[in-house]
C-alpha cells in the first residue's frame, strides 16, 4: 500500500515536471495543452479557438495553444486540479462546478438571483475580486468568463406545475442543479454534456435544466419534446491559468494572453446573447415545443430560488455578504 502510494506520488511529480517543462522555455516555441469540457461546435469552445488563434498571432507563433475539447484530455471534474498541479497550464471549467470547494464559486447558479445578461454581468463584477482571490490561493489566475444563455427546463411531457417534475430522473451539472431537483422532489443525477445523448436514450435521466445552446448542441429533439424558457440563471464558464506557468512566459507572451483574454471576454458575452435566440430557434425548427412556463410553475421555481438564495447566503457567510452588498451597489 505504502509502496504503491509512493510510486503514484513519484509518477505524479514526473508528470507535473513534464507538464511544466514546456512552459519554462519561454524563449523557444511554447505549446500549451488546454483541456475544455464542451464540444467543438459549442460557442464557448469556438470562442476559445479564437482566443488561441489570437495568442498565436500576437506572439508570432512563440506561444500556441492546443485545445482538447469535450473532456478528451481531462474530464470536466478533473480539469481544475489538472491545471492546479501543472499537468495542463491552462483550462476551462464551469465556475459553479467548484461550488463544493467554496460557495463563492456557486453564486452565478443560484436560481433567479441574477437572470438577465445585465444582472449576470453585475453579479460577475461584484463577485470577481473574491473569485480571483479564491483562485489565487490555489496558484491559479482568472483570465476571462463567459456566461451560458439563460437556463430552461427540458422534458418529455407537458409540465404545468412543479408537481409534474416529481419523481423525474433529473439531469444535474453542478450542486445547484442537484439541489433544485431535490427541492422539486425530482431525482438528480450528474451527467456531463458529452454524455447527454446516451444518458437520455438509455433512460438514466428524463429531464434537465440547461441552455438552448446545450439543448441544440446535444440534439435534444432526439430524446426530448418540450422546452420551458424559465430564464432561471446564467452560469459562467471561466478560462484560467496555472500562475507558475504564466509567470514562466516572456513578458510579450503574458501581454498577448491578457489582451486576448479581454477580447475573448467581450466577444464571448456578445456571442452568448446572440446564441440565445439562435439556438432557441434551432430547438423549435427541429420540433421541440418551445414554451413559456405557466405562472404557477414559474412561481414555484421562484420559491425554490428563494430557498436556495437563503441557503447560499447562510453557507457563504461573510464572503456572501460582501458579494451581495457589492451586487446591490452595481
Ligand atoms: N450548459 C452546461 C452548463 C450550463 C449550460 O447551459 C451544461 O448543461 O452542463
């Protein structure tokens, strides 16, 4: 036991050293591997592809980034720690995947706390100093965030009241979606986006809450029939770097990354807005019934949201108070 543990520790250190070796030689050509969780046709991945191209152009090819999408290099739950350990120098995750580590990471997924682009941007600005601080404590640096379109409910049957969700096997993608499912008396199961078609077609799950993007990218019409535009929250993805890897770059390369990141953030927020209408239309064009939730359903969801806001505030303590106060002043 002891022996095997030592071997794995040595292996891990060796892997980390290999990971960082490419980074240290800033004067030569540096190639960074970048794990991301979502597929190539998703607008986040497309935005990151532009970001990578931009960096390569700005640095005259001295720094290039190779994207490994759809969890192909590291699976979504592993990406943050892979970057933290230097196994990959840069990566993308859904911020709220980390809410189990610290409630601050989950603030953008509390239902109805900020459910428009304007509110989501303000909440981002209000929470950014703490977000950066929490990442820095892990040797990570935030580069940019981009929100998903507002979240709506997908089902295989008509949903008129919250009771219609009772007992449904409900796909979750973070702690908040799991909690929402519990509060609706549904049964949550975590499933990553690349696994959605299989999970639905084998009956592991039968309903979900996500964006029109993820519904359209996963061809939801193959296994679902109804989409309720509840506009419950706009969760963000973030792109972040291993601070030591970043510090090992030449100054011009660091500047190129920061400039490309600022551009990617602006472009990504705009793309997300365009995406909302475009992908909602794709759902409708492919036969999904795109519907407004009934007043009764929406009220019940807001009730669940209110419970979750209190729970979030209680768990986030002083950090939570600071974010809420900064948000109210935005
Ligand atoms: N798509 C991702 C996160 C939120 C979204 O719209 C997902 O469904 O996992």
